[in-house]
């Protein structure tokens, strides 16, 4: 049973309790489901922004500068920086919070690093749950900064309201190869380090790709914002474009549609995970281990064995 103090602390945006709640969620404790149920009625007010792109594109720098700008606008910001999982500890490897020390002591800024824990989409499975904690805590903006793993970032588009893909001039030669994955999820692009040679060529290549693809959001024209994050150039334009996209989604009712679609997918994923845990009880794992030899020897096909395991699962439910 969770102490009422933790809920009071979350709703008062007390960093100690917000951090504790995310730790509960991240560790998959039994209490995590109860916590998420209790706070759900307080969620849905934060605007969720995804920032992704190739390694070295300057995502952390852009995020840090956006935090500063939003704070000047008197907006509170929660950040979840998703890092690769350490092969030794299972924890976050890069620790992007180190690059955001300027905001560490601000009571209206909360930054948390989370490990991908094997998630190929660039987001930890618990990231959305952690975002719910920040949402319930009353943060105006929640920023997901994801590990740059190229074409496997599609799940950020199923989490964020606005998705920003950050590129650099060096990305120019790879833009054609990227378009099938990372390129498809952007609501707008940021060409960071645009003071470098090759920036104009990269932007031109990107515009050519965008002109050939169908607009995935009706009348929204995907923009390219030039920036030099380290010099705070283009950051206000990025913030303006986020607001512009938010206004577009709200005025066309696409924000509600998008959130409904994302929530349906989330519920399906929750059910899939629960069923997976239920199916792979110890007796079925033992049955798989005992039967795998017949598959290797080609006496039984993997489909036949899978059907037997499913039948065994159904029988257990009936009992």
C-alpha cells in the first residue's frame, strides 16, 4: 500500500516524491500499477515533445536551451533523457543530466535519465509511465530526449505530441537512407550546427525528400529550422514552431485524435506484456526446454510447438 504522502508530494511537484515515484515505476514494483492508476486523473495537461536524431546531432544541447527558454516564459519543464543501457549495471549509460546542470536546482525543472533496457525504439518501456508522473505533477512541458539509434525511433512518434528530428550537415549523405525510418516521424526538423560547411546542401537534400513524400498530417507543412545550439541560435524559432504545431493540432482536433491513437496502442502494449508474462510461467518454460530438441531434430515444427504451448495456456485459463 502506497503512503498518501507520495501522492500529495507528486501533486505539489515535490522533486523528492516525483523522483521516488519514477523509481517505483521504473523498477516494476507491484506498487507501480497502483500508483499509475491513482495519478491518471491528473494527467493529460502536459504537452509532450520528442527530440530525436542521430548520435552527435546536439539533442542534449537543444534540449538544454529549450529548458532555459521555457523557463523564461514561466513554464515548468520535465525532461526524460533516455540513454543506452549499461551492459554491466542495467542503468543509464550516458547520463545526459550532466549536460543540463544549469537547470538542476530550478524547482520547476525536473530531469531524469532512464535506460532503454533493450527497447529498440529508442524509448524505455517505462518512459511513458514516468511521463505520466511528470504530467500529474503539473509540468507544462515534458521533453523526451531519445538515444539516437537511427531508423528504430518510431515509437517516439507514438508517445510525443510533437516530434522533432535533429540533424547536422554531416547527415546530408545519409538523408536518403534515413528517410524510411527516422525521417518519417518528424513533425519538423532542426538542422543543428548549421554554421558548418555543407549545411545548405543538407537542407536542400532534405527539402527534396520532403517534397516527394506525402504529408502525414493533412495540411501541416513540415518545416526545417536552422540552429546552432551551442550559441543559442535558432532556439526561439524551434519553440515558436513547437507552439505553431501545437496550435495546428488543437485547431484541427488532431491532438485529440493522436492521443487517442497513442493511448490505444499503449493499452495494447500493456495487455501484450501482461499476457506474455502469464503465458511464460515456469511450467511452460520447462515444457519449451523439454520439447526444443524435437524442433531442432525437425520432428516438430516451431509452429506446432507454439500451438501446443498456447493450447496449454488456454487450458490453464479454463481451469
